[in-house]
């Protein structure tokens, strides 16, 4: 209960920050974007992991102001990357969106306002929604996706393959990217079930005209295996951990 109250104050106290994990093109190593990840460093408790405070924020509803803040922060950071190298190909930013936000009737207005205020090109923003949230209520999801897409913003399905869902929804829902869950990346180079599942996801994405991002790549063999399967993009400790804004900009200067 105390942590809950403190989370509400955390934004005001500026204890929250956003880290950025590079997303790279597997064939070239070029950085094409970053995933924005919220971080909470409590004055007394130290680092509170997102695995703790994100579910708490979802329960209490604090995820709405928190999510708005992360979105605005990430979009203005992305505009800065662009300004650093105006002639380079644009670098995108991906922001996680929780189920509460998908159900929030003012989300799309807030999103439009953030895009206007920051000047970020909508196509440089990707919203990540987990497969389980997408599957929750198809009418709400469909309305959300249509409104977001009408702004020109992209959508990724996060943790793809873990939701045990019908694949039929992919035909109905306008999405752009499938993020292959780390669970299928771990043993992808060993040629067993992980490789079979990853191959199937990549081929499904190709058929539907979607891009694939593999998550949690930690080793060169996973990088090589995924590249061989035709997966276009990847992220993970093999390339970089989530970086503070300053380090992310420096990483980008070397690798864009
Ligand atoms: O940051 P880390 O890699 O530990 O992420 C843990 C979990 O917290 C992930 O599931 C991630 O998607 C989630 N998460 C991190 N930042 C945000 C955020 O800004 N909003 C939401 N909804 N989830 C986030
Ligand atoms: O649920 P989501 O995919 O948004 O969460 C991303 C989470 O994965 C973040 O908590 C991030 O810190 C973590 N992560 C990113 N790369 C790696 C990796 O290579 N290995 C592991 N174990 N976790 C990773
Ligand atoms: Mn994510
Ligand atoms: Na994931």
C-alpha cells in the first residue's frame, strides 16, 4: 500500500526515467529504433523493477498518467535523435501500451496531442501491445487499432506466440510488427522446437506483410540463427542493454 502511494508521487518527484534499448537490423547491424522502457529509482528503496511497478500501476490506474508521461518523453527523445542527424534514415521509437490504456477513451486524443506537441512523424512511433491484451475484447481492440492507425502510428504485437491465441485475429487486426518472444529465441540456434516456432512466425509475418523483431537476443548464435530464418530485426543484451537517454544517443551516433 505504501509503495502504491509512492508510485503516485514518483512522477512528481522525478524518480521515473525512461531507458532505451536499441533495435537493430540483423543483416547490417544498423540501429533502426529503440524500445522505451520505464525505470523507477526510489529515493530510499533504490531501483524498483518494472516487473513490480508496472503491474502495480495497472492495478491502481496509475498506468494512465505514467503511460502518458513515458509516451511524451519517448517521442521528444526520438525527435532529438532526428535532429542530431537530419539526413540519416529516421530512427523509430517503440512504447509499451497496457490494457488499461487501450481501454482509455482519451488515449487517442492524448496521442494526437503528443505527436503535435513534439512534432514526431507518426510513422516513427510504434505502440507495443501484448498478445493477451489484443485478445481481451476484440471490439475495443479493433476500435483502438483503427484510430491509432488513422494517425499513421504503427502497432507491434509484443510477446508474440505466448498467448495461445487463434491466429485468425491477425487477419482482422491492422498491425505492422510481430515481436518474437524471448522464450523462442533462447534455443533458436539448436534447431529444435524454438527454431521451428520462430521460423513459423517469420513465415506467417512474411505472408501477412508484417515485420518481425526478435527479443532477448543474448548470444551470437541466436543472432545468426534468426538472421538465417529471415527475421529482420532484433534486440537484446547481445547488442545493448536498455540505455539512459544520453548513452542511447551516443550508441546511435556510432551505429546508425
Ligand atoms: O524493462 P524491463 O525489461 O524489465 O520490462 C519489464 C516489463 O515492464 C516488460 O513487460 C515491459 O513491457 C514492461 N514495461 C516497461 N516499461 C513500460 C511502460 O512504459 N509501459 C508499460 N505498459 N509497460 C512497460
Ligand atoms: O515485455 P517486453 O518485451 O516489453 O519486455 C522487455 C524486457 O526484456 C525488458 O525488461 C528488457 O530489459 C528485457 N530484455 C531486453 N533484452 C534482454 C535480453 O537480452 N535478455 C533478457 N533476459 N532480458 C532482456
Ligand atoms: Mn515491449
Ligand atoms: Na516481450
